[in-house]
C-alpha cells in the first residue's frame, strides 16, 4: 500500500510524532510512504527519511496559497500514484483536498483512472474560534462545509474531537475515531534513569521528580501547573519539577518571573526542547499534564509506556487514556491539580510502581502504535474495496 501524507509542517508535535511512528511500524507490512510538508519546516524530515519515507518540502508561505504550488502538489500526487492520500490537520486537509481534486482531474485528462482515497486528519479537540486564529477558523469552516464531498473519510484522534467537529458541521457519516498509538519499544521502563537525572540536576535521592512535557503555549497551561506546584511545594517540599519542551528554558522570561513570584525558582528545572524524552521520562516519579485542551496527548501515552503514573487534566480523551492507572482532575483548577499531585507524591514507592506497571500494560494492550497502524490499515483497505481496489 502506497500512502502520500500531506502535513502542514514537520516540526516537533504530537501529529508529527504519530506520523513517524506509523511510518516506522508499517515498514514490516510493506507500506511505502511519501510525506509532503506544505511548509519548509523540516525538523522531523531526517528522522522520517531514516524510517524509510520519501520526504518533500513544498515551501508554501503563510497566507493565501500560491496556485502554482497547489498545481505542483497535485503533480506530486499524480507522480506518486498512491493508494491513499492522508492529510494531517486543517491546512493540509483543505489544501491537500484541493490538490487531490486537481490530481484526479489530471489523471482523467491523461485517460487514466484514479483510485486513490482521500482521508482527512483532525488532531485537536476544540474547533478553533476566530479569536484563536482567523485562518484556522476559516479552514475549519471550509472543512465542515466540504466534508461531505472532498474526503472519503475523516479521522479524529479522540472521541472528544469527533464530538466537537460533528457538532460544528463535519459530516458524521464520514467520521471515525482512531486513537493515537505509542511506541512501546522505544518508550520503556529504565531502572537507571532516575539516578542519572538526579545526578545531572544535583538532587538528593529522596527527591520526588514531577515531570511536565510540552511547549510553552497557553494550551499547555503552565500557569496552572506552576500555581499547583507552589501549593504542593509548601506541603511536600521534597518535590522537584522537571519541565521539558520548546521554549521551556532559561530564556523564557514569563516563566522565570512566575517561578520567582511563586518561590519555585530552586525547585523548577527547565530543560528546554529535548530529543531524548525516552531516556528522561522513565526518571519521573510521575508525569503531570496541566493542559486546557488536548486530543489524545502523546506525552501521557509515552510516560505511561515508561511505567510512569500520570496526573492529568480532564481534557479531550486524556481521562480515557489514563483510565484507573492515574488521577484525573478538572482543567484550570490548580487546587485540584495540587491535591492530586500530593496524593500521588505521598503514595509509597510500591504503590506508584504498581500504578506504573498497570499504565504500561494499558498502553501495550490498547494504545500501542501496532494497534493504531492496524486500525489505519484496515480503514484504508475498507475504503479501497469500496472503490473496487483490493490491497
């Protein structure tokens, strides 16, 4: 099966990580992948090439799309002659959808019958409002209006995403949910990781390491996390807060100011963006997700795969992901978040280890990348059979 993926950019993010994992997982099944980034952002490009994918950069700039680039995109689709065109997120859904229409026209003009299916991907929970971004809002509106015509199917990464987009006007009959999958071979427990991180931070063994992973962005709600951390620090002073993500570093003046105001400067450790999360995550005694919005958060699944119990806000399908292996609290409520972190921090080591073991078992059985790829593959095959194509 040959799949052309069209994605807004190849930065570091949950959708991009899922794409990389799907490419890697499908190699043994004979899947071939061409990945087209609409922009020039290529942070993940080499990792995708190493996984066996062909990667192309369209170089589209923000704003009104260049018609010539849309024609080039359509030609790339025709040249690839795929079984599936899979788009990722609003920009790619709409621009990729238009390019797919052009590609089908090009096939007809050549006297060739096209048989590829077009599948859109939705990877956020809330439909973006004009306040969040006018362009995103416009793309979502166009998506809702054309979802009964352009795509053969629309994949949502979470039940919450399905609900909000169906209510917004996306065609329910074409929508289905496939939860993100996690690499359980890369993200594994590591008994040595904790001591290594403690040593690198200069912390004593009795420290309790609470990790949070996510870029500096209002959606991740670091304000909520830091206010909860300040309350917890007063009650459990041995807690230390390890913060990882893009712009979560010493240059972030807003974070530094808030940490100082809350008296957290000495117990917060900002590591910035890292490409070795699989080595850092197993060191955490727990992971915290403080977000205001999520679909199915990658970092939570990866932490669970490392046997790290999680304390999370009840956003998107995060509660469904965690199940009874962690604690779930309302978003934007630092008191509830602090209480849950304290509850987890004051468990015995054996109790936390038991929760962590259950967390990994849950990911392996229900949310592994193997399970995820099987669902994508089966869906593609079903859509192709409907067009008279057998794969």
